[in-house]
C-alpha cells in the first residue's frame, strides 16, 4: 500500500514539475523576445 502511494506521489511531483518547467520556459522565451524586439510606440 505505501509502495503504491510513494509511486503515485513521485508521478505527481514529476507531472507538476513538468508543468512548471514548461511555464518557466514560455515565460523566459517571452522575456527574451520582448528584449530582442521591443514594442514600437
């Protein structure tokens, strides 16, 4: 029982870790794009 719970928690952590890594990559890519191509006023 506890073995299954540990596997489930590990999968949960990997899932959420993947989600946050993707969000951070998109965030930093958008920051770099706004630095490379500033908005013309």
